[in-house]
């Protein structure tokens, strides 16, 4: 029997959540799917979070990923944007953790470096490299889905190197690795 696993990559966002799935068969990547959840038509931030959670659960229940790779929020100047992005990421992580799926976070620069060899690559450069690597016929209009796919591919390339990102196997592991963030 072939050694197989599925990796779900997520680029969290409150306007667009991008995601991509790859299947790894005998240490070779195969493209499964990429898409995005469009959230700009919803004004209520809680509705957006609910939809992110539900879509992530739907992806998990449909594709049964063995692992999830998620892009970590980068530090920007707008604190409100950072909070919204962190909430979106947290909700996607909670969906995975609720199904006992190991999650690894990767910084945007780490993902870009894994795909293009340049931590400062543009979204377009990342998308074009993924198109070449995975023989994608076309690229989507919005590149959030390729960003989600890039997280999955980055995770594949960093297999076994846990120091690259933070990895959680469940709530207990998350709490243990983030004791300073837990309010008592």
C-alpha cells in the first residue's frame, strides 16, 4: 500500500479565506483542490467567523486531511486588522483541533521561501511557481487560494522539521505551548 496523506493549507482572512489541498503519495505531491471562501458581502464579523469555522469543518469532513498548515498572522501597523486576522486564524485552527488534526503554523516569509526561494516574493511569484510545480492549468483571479495551497506545499517541504513552525496536536498541546496566552 502506498504511503499517502492529505495536507490542507489555509490562508486565513476575514475578506477572503484561501485554501488548498495536496495529496502526498510516496513522498510526491499531487494537487487536489484550491478555492476561496468569499466573505466581503457579510458585514457582521461574527457571521464571518462562523462561516470560516463551518467551511473549514466542511473541508475536513470532505477531504479528511491528515495535517493542516496555516499561515500565521504577520505583524502589521493596523492593530484592528491584526486582531481580525488572528480571530480568523483561531477559528480555522479551532475547527481542525475539534477534529483532532495536527496543525502547524508558518510565517508568510517562511512559506514564500519554501515555494520560491525568496522570503520577499510577491503573491504572483508564489502563484506562478505553484502553477509550474503542480502543473496547474490556470490560476485564480484572487491569489488567496494559491496562498492557502502554498501553506500546504510549504508543510510538505518542511516535513519532520517541527522547529520551522508551531505544531499543535490538540487543545492540551496548544495550551501547553502557549501558557502565557492563557488567562487564569
